[in-house]
C-alpha cells in the first residue's frame, strides 16, 4: 500500500473522529504543530524512525511530545497508534491530507494565481471575488509572479485553469491566423 493511500486512510479516520469528539480545525492545527516539531528536531525524527527501539518506548516518547504540545485527544491517540505500528513517517502526509479534507469540509479551495506583475490589493480582492463567483466556494489565494506571462493572470483552482494571460491570447490569435491560411 502506498504512503499516500495509508495517510489518506488515517486522515479520513481522524477527521471522522474529530467531527465527533473535537474541533476539526484545532485537530488540523495540532497535526501541523507535530509536523513542525518533527522538522525542528532531527533527533526526534531519527528516534521515532528507528525500528530497533521498542514500540513501547517509542509510544511513551510520542505521548510525551503530544502532551507537551497540548494536542487534542484524537491526535494523541493517532500518534500513539502510529508509533505502535512503526508508521510515524506518515505524519506529514496525514497532516497534508487532513488539511485538504478540512478545507473541503469548510467549502474552501486553494487558488494558485500567477500574474505578470505584482497586483495591488484591490485588484487581488476583485480577482478573489471573481473566483469565488466562478467556483461557488470560499477562496484562499497563493499568488506568484512570472514575468514570462507578459501580462494578465492565470488562476488554477483544483484541476480548472482560468487563463487570462496575454501569452495565451497571443497564441490563440496565432493559431487562428495559421488555421485561416
């Protein structure tokens, strides 16, 4: 079974439990805090990934870290389970999948927006409103600048691309002229 598949199963189960026993958003924040702690401490990551350490000791360390971070009970239980099964390397992927599921539950989608030049705040607000109207969902935007666009905006929301770049418009015009002969 792939890492992504395993992480998806754990994240789905955690989300279901979080909806019943805790605040799903707080659980997501807890997972992100655990991932940050793992990134900051290579020693902890190495320790948890060491299969020669008995599961019970690994579990006790994980539960101590969870307690220190103040995570919600469902997150602590998941971390203990992952330590017992020697699957702690899944935590970052579980956090990613859980975050996606949480955004979906909250009716929020990520829009990756690329512009030719940095846009002023009012233009970004109008763009966000337009994307919200087009998708019917709340939008969080990740904006980047690519001068190769020449002008305009390209927005990717899920698998849908809204391409209003000058480069694409010029390509379409060229293709039309070539087709006409």
